[in-house]
């Protein structure tokens, strides 16, 4: 789901505090979870998402005035995560048959955190570069650079250099 301008305003227009918060969670939780799972791994990413949403509930009145609530909660999830070190995100299956390039999980682990986040969110989850930039609070050209460098490094690690 892509969050468009005006959706946050529609979330906050009517209903009780609980109803507005529930609509907010429905709108933002899936994207927040994907970003934090990409950053920290499945278990820690889900924990960080829960921590960020708990923070959102506790600070709901002030959060409603934030211009970029998704990016704000992403940073809350990062800072509240008890385990900042990236654990193994992409486990290799026990079988020798792969539905993906077998070297990909190890190659993704070798990328910087920003490169990995850009590559996975854009190419695995279908986010736009501008959405990732908004999430991280940087300019789109910064994400484009992380994406280009990350893809170049992935090709090198996998041994799939392009003919460019």
C-alpha cells in the first residue's frame, strides 16, 4: 500500500482516539514492519515495529502533528531496538534447490545497511525511491546512489558483472 498525501488527514478526521489510532496502524504498520524487518531481521524487526507502535500510542497526540509519521516511527524503531547489530536476515534453506541465486543472502549481508535497505525495499517490496528517501529522511538522489552502489556490489559478489 502506498501512503499518499492526504491519507493521514483522513485518518485523523473523525472517530474516537482509539478508532483514529487503529486506522493509522492499518495504514502504516505493514510498511513500517517491512522496513524494520529489512533493517534488523525478522524477529528484531517485528520487535522494533511493536516498540515503535507502542511509542506511537503513548505519544499519539503529538505524533498526529508530525509531517512524516512513517519516517519518524522508523527512527523510533531503530533507537528502541534492543539489538542494533544486524542479525542474519536471509537464512539459507537446508535444501540444495534454490528459488533464488544461492549467493544472494551472503551478498546482501555484505552490503552496507543503507544499500541493503534501498535494494530490498525497492526491488523486493516495490517501494519507490522517493518513499525510501522519505522513510530515511534523505534526498531521493541519496537513495538512488545507495541503490546503484548496492546493485553494483551485489553483481560483483555474485559474479554477475554487467556488460556495460
